[in-house]
């Protein structure tokens, strides 16, 4: 099928007045800079570096990467489905055009047949245009997903040689102990912290450390 010949009229924003139509149309230039996902700064400093140990940072980068990988696969399934739907919509649009063109010019018992056929062409064209727009929008989502994946992969590669443990499970104890100590030093009460197995030992170490840091009182 010659899909290039099938070009339904793109729907105008007919619910808007002319000034607002022009304003909305001008936004297409602005959207070129749009980032719908996370910026590189957010990914590095907040999503990954919110964690305190290299192994936990590596795990977080991998989890985020996997989430986007599964999203990317899903987007491709959706895109393929849309391509099929577009193919069907193109056929329906062409059939509606053919029906309109082959209507007899006179003597038809149904005086509204021409009007109905014209509306059928318009409806088929709107449906086709909507699906094409959905596919283009999905392609932009794929682009954003891939942009984030590249950043997470770069960070994953940087963190790999910094890992101290052979598995994430082995690294858990150090992470939670480090998290516990940092939050305790920031003033958070024990009651608001997770009950890690060696909490008593860590609390004693913190008390000893704090006592050693007390200033020496001068003589009276």
C-alpha cells in the first residue's frame, strides 16, 4: 500500500481562538528542550548518591536501569501494536475515500448518503491522525528512557570497581550499620531507627567516641 498517498488533514485546535492557537503552535519550538524524566544531576546526586556505600549505590543504579529496560521493552510492544493499528486505520481511511468517490452523482434513494460518506472519511482521518500522533509521542518517550539508561549505565560502570563485596546480600550489613551511625550522629533517636542486630555494640562505640571528643574543662 502506498501510505504516502494517505494523508488525512491534521486536526487543528479548533476549540481555541486564533491567538491561543498561535500560542500553542509556538510551543513546539520550546518543547525541543523538554526533559520529561530525570536530569543527569538528579540521577547522580539524588537517585544514586542518596545511598552511603558503593555497593548500595551500585545496586540502586542497577535497579533503576532494569526498571527502564523493562519499560523500554514495553514501549516497543506498544509501538508495534500502534503500527498495526495505523495500518488498519489507513485501510479504513482509503476505503472511506473510495466509497465517497464511487457514490452515484444522482438518483440515489438516500439523499444523505453523500453527507454520511463524507463524515466517514473525516472520522477515519481523525482516527488515523490520532494513532500517528500516539506513535510519535511514544517515540519521544523511548528517547527519554534511553537517555536515562545511558546515564545509569555510565554510573554503574564507574561504581563496579568500587564494590567491596561479591554480592549485594553480603553488603547489606555494612550499609545498614553506616546508615544507622550517620542518622544517630545527626541526632535521630534510637526509637526511629531500624533495629539492626549489633545496635547495642554500635551505641557503645558512639558513646565512647562522643566522650573522647568532649572538651577538657579548665582549672578553676
